[in-house]
C-alpha cells in the first residue's frame, strides 16, 4: 500500500494543464498590394427559335378505275380531281377530267438563329484580406513544465499498471466468484 501512495503522489506532482495549441511568435506577413483594374466582359448570347413556315405539298399519286356494264357513263373522283366519261350513240368516247379547287400546303418549323454580343465594362476592385495582429506570449515554458507536459500519459499508464498489480488478488477473487 505504501508503494501505491508513493506512485500516486508522484503522478499528481508531475502532471499539469496546458493548452492544445501553443502560440508561435512570428512576424506578420507583409501587406499585399492589390491593383484596381478595369476589364471588359463580352457575353455572347445565341438564341434559336423555330418559326412556322407554310410550304407547298406535292400532289398525292392516286388512281381510281371503274368498270361499268350496260350504261354509257362513268364517274370517278379523287382528292384533287373529278373525271366523267361517256359514250355517245354513234360510238364516240368522251372523257372529261377537272381538277378541284384545292390548295395543298403544309406547315414546317424552320430554325432561325440570332447572335447578340453584350459588351459590358466591369470595374473590379479586390479587397485585401486583413492580416491578424501579433500576439505576444508573456514567457515560455520552463524545463520542468515541459517535462510535466510530456510525461503525463506515461504516468497515467504507469499508475494503471501499478493499480492492476496492487489489486490483483481482490480482482482474481472477484472473477472466481463470478465464474464459479
């Protein structure tokens, strides 16, 4: 028990608190001089529109035939024409073909592209980033404080090993009671 107290007192004597980050004493960097400059930005906009345009449509190819018995006339009709045929009493064949008054047209979409250039003068001004001011530390750590800071985790490990060695018999008794 006496050994444990000595180790415990040594562990408390060699520990201390410290900050995570030590402040370094460095001179601030030289200020950055930025120039104000004018610049011209050219923006090109391409627009494509589909415009409907009326176009002529070719006449469709159609054929119609008609066979007539016991009459002297025949009449046939397509989408764009009307045809009449007849035979006279002296055996002459007459045939009349008349186109209907139909306009065939359709609508097609044609792309039209326009290009616009936008020249815009832009004055850019860069703002310098503020530099941090120097912070001066009052004094540096002494040798004993540096040793305490660096030896802390070694002392914690030593204290855990010593505690396990000192209390090994009660731990073994407890484990035997739990198992058995």
